[in-house]
C-alpha cells in the first residue's frame, strides 16, 4: 500500500509546474537549445531545466529551477506576449502581427490560416526550436 501512495505522490509532484521567481506565474518548459540560441551572452546551466515565464507583465524571459532568471531583454528576439505590436507571430519567417493584420483587414486577401500561410509564409518554417522563445 505504501509503494502505491509513494508512486501517486511522485506522479503528482512531477505534474507541478515551476513558478517564476519574479512573479509566481507557472512556466512552460523549454529545451536548453532554445535558451542557448536566443540568449547567447547568458550563462546557461546545461543541467538545469528552463521555463518560459508566461506572465505578459513580468520582465523575466526564462527561469530555471535553480533560481537563475534571464531578463526578457537579454533575448535576441522579443517574446510576443510581453511586448506591444509589432511583434513576431512566426519567428522562423519573421512575420509580425501587423503584417497578418494588413493581409486580413487592409488587403482582404486572407480569410483563413491557409491564406495567411500562402501570403506571408507564417507557420511554414522549421526552426521554431531555435528561433521562437517557446521553442514551438
């Protein structure tokens, strides 16, 4: 019976999302390659897990479970939900929210995702793990 309780406790602990030390918002896990590619001047720890701070109001970009915080301004690209327009929507193809807005509202040439992809190239790249702050 004890081993069942310990397994359940361990399973539940592994589901806990680490909180940003600056704002206490749960983070989204990112691979170390993403952090290293966007934070070239940062001392990243290869052995630590890193998380993207999901609060739009917090200046933290990434944080680790060992207490390291990387400021959003230390990244080579803006984190779209932490900045004002224009912001990247597709980091691989360098497509911004304003460009998509222009195609949808001003040019009226796009009615769906497929149209947006065809006109802007958004969401057609394959380097998200290295160019997008979320790694996705």
